[in-house]
C-alpha cells in the first residue's frame, strides 16, 4: 500500500510535467496585466498594471510589494513576479475582475515564528517568507470554485482553508492540501 507521502510525491512529480496552456500563453503574450488587491488587515487597496508589452514595470511592482507587506512588522519583500502572474491567470480562469482580498502575503521570519508557535499548520520554511505565497479569496467566486481554478493552472501549491474562508497559492512545486 502506498503511503500518503509517497502518493503526494508522485502526484507532485506528475503535475510538474504539466504546464497550464493558459498560464504559458499568458507569460509569452504582450499587452497589459492588471491586478486589483485589497489588504484585509490594513484596508489598503491597489489596482495596477504591473506588466506592459513583455516587461514588468518596476514602479508598479514596488507598489505591489508595499500592499503585500507583512502587516504585523511592516516589513516588505520583493514579491515573486510569477506569483503575480499566477494571480492574473487565476482571474482569467475564473472570468472575475474584482480585486483579490489578501489575507496574508509576505511574512517576516518573526511573524512566521510567532504564527507557528500560536497557531497550527504554519510551515517552518513557509514560502510566504520568500514572497512566493499568498492567501486570498476572490469576491464573486465561491471558494471551492477558486480552489478548483487554481488547481487547473498546475502552477504551484494550492491550499484550501474553508473554515478560514481563503485559499493559499504559491509558486513552489505543484502540490495541494
């Protein structure tokens, strides 16, 4: 009988060989990529075009880094542009253009340690600490549908937290929980 860890490893290995056609096409396309973000902890909102005609826009990325900062410590990090592309692809997949509600994005080591000690399910080496993960919901889309849309992208990790009303997406190896 296959152990859960072995099964997840095989599943992740299989998924890494699959590349979502929508995500691949999007990363090669010219045009504009726009994201709307609402930070549920600070109340800040941002709608910006972070990509134009094949290039990331540094000033817009700085604005995104700011709104996705660790609200506990006010520390910022450089967010992975592929994470932004993943969010953009998720909006395309769902057909929804409303702003993402951001529960957690960048997380400092101090915040991650604190969450690990006071909560449960927080990874010791969380991709949040590298600017490669975000916890979100998308108004107008049921959480189960948002999760399914994220899974179909085959672009990284997808966590489902219905009791807390969000999903986690990251640019790590494809896996789900």
